[in-house]
């Protein structure tokens, strides 16, 4: 049997039908979309605008509000740095609020702004990973430029109450950014209903290509960002650079397919996730689920994160990487392996964090593979204990 893939939150395979949609824009309609004085450029631009509108409608916005980027990391950096630069310079707002379990790129982007005078305030989470709304409200004032809270977490799958967070922000005209890379395609997102001002997405988390993403930037009331890339002023003067037509077509088609098949994919993910959970719980009595409870509405439908006392998750992943692919939350650094800051934020000790791993399911996994993977993981854990 070929290796079983249980790392869908890390990256998804590009759907074959999406690749077919992209191919003509590599070799047939290959014009520069910004060269609209000839037919080649016009065709490329038409494809981009069609997909811009498709994506925008699905998230509840308008096509004028969508900026294409190279992925969620760039989108997050543009949102955090662009919002801070504009609001600190024009309105004297020098504070940024983020949760303690944000993606590393948001944490590092905020941290880098300290050199520009930013005050970064980290909001606590409870033992399931949900942000402390009282602490957030106590820190939101007219000096805050931006609140950045991830919609669905990449390690423990916790979904944040964005409507409640947005209501707190609006009291002081604070902009709300959310990293929705893990959420897009897995849950309904509506920027109007949820009160989101800035939203980041990525193609390769939703069965689209790598190297493409987008940033939603609200127009009413107007959100203004300081550009972080100098160049020709493409994308409403916010993000310069020639747009990658094939990748944008792939992103649009990926989000469109995920939206059309959301209920089907959601049910499949829940069934596969719960089967995996039940199997591992029955095999390994000591195993503990991290984050929200298994069928909580606050848990992403494709996520599981476990701790097994007495093992090294890094050793486990290395041990069975040729048979089953999944992830550990530990991070490599110059000093060795560090425990996950996300797991520590929800109350795990260093040792518990080091014994934790994430498994994530997706649309191409089946019950037979889940059962086989469960037995392999169990066998290897027994050998490590």
C-alpha cells in the first residue's frame, strides 16, 4: 500500500480538474494581464477578473475588495504591516492585538513592527484555544490599529467567535483581520455577516495550486493599507507585481468547487476524522485530544491533535513517515526542537507538547486507509513507549 496522507492541513493535492482549467493559461492564453492593448493580455485579464468575482461572491464581498497575493503568508504580512503603517502614521494608533495561537507569520509580522514603535498585546486563550473575549475587550481602545485573530487554527483546529470579536472591535473603530487559510473551503465565510475587515486565504489549503493567495480588503467603511512592495502599482496600488494568471484561475476554481461541494466534503471529513479518533482512542488508552471536544462546533471538521504521554512526537513522525504522513507541532530551531507555542498556550507542559501530533483528513482519504493508518500509528507508539 502506498503511504497514507494525513496532513491535509499542511497542504492539499491540487485537484486534477483544477489543473485542467489552469493549463491553457500557461501555453495558449499566456499574455501579461496588465498588457490590455492586445488580445493576449485582454484574455488573461478577463480570466483574472472572472475568478476575482467568483472568490469575492463566495466570501460575501465584491470583486473590488480582493487583492491577489502569493499566499496567506504574504496576505497576513500585508494586512498586519499595511494596516499598522497606515493607521499609526495617519491616526496615531500604535497598538496591535493578536492571540497567542496565531500562525507564526502573523506573530513575526507583528513582532517586526516593534521596531517602528508598535505595542503588541497578546490575548490569552482557554484550554480549548478560544480567545479570552473579556481580556480582548479590556485592551481594545482608540490606540489599537488592528486586531488579528485566526478564524480556524492550523494546529488544534479551534474556530474563533469572530462575530463577537468584531462587535468588540467596532466599538472603537478597530480593524479586524483574520487568517482564514485553514477555514476557506471547510466552512461558510461571510465577511459582511462576520464583520471582517481583512481576510487572508491560500490556494494550496483548498486543493488549489501553491504560490497563490488573496487578501480581502473592505471598501465600506474603507480600509486603507500601506503597500509593502514597490513596483508598478497593480492591485489597486496595494500589491505591485505581474499577476500569475494560471494560479489565479486555479485558486478561483478551487474555491468554487469547495463551495459547491462543501456539505459533501464536510460530512466526509467528519466521518473520516471521527473514525480515526475512535480507532486511536480504542487502541491507545493514554491518548488525549487537544483543543475543542471531538464533535464541538468550535473544532474544524478535518482536524485532530493528540498527546501521548511518554513519547516524542518528532520521533513518531520520523519513525513512520514512509507509511503515514502527519505532523508534529514542534518547531526546529538552532537550539534543537522546541515545543509548540500553541499547545503551551492552551495549558500543556513542555513534555506534553513534545508528545503531541496533528493528523488531518481530506477529500481523498477513505475508511480503509484510516483503519490501516490507525493500526500503524498504534504499533509505532507501542514500540516507542
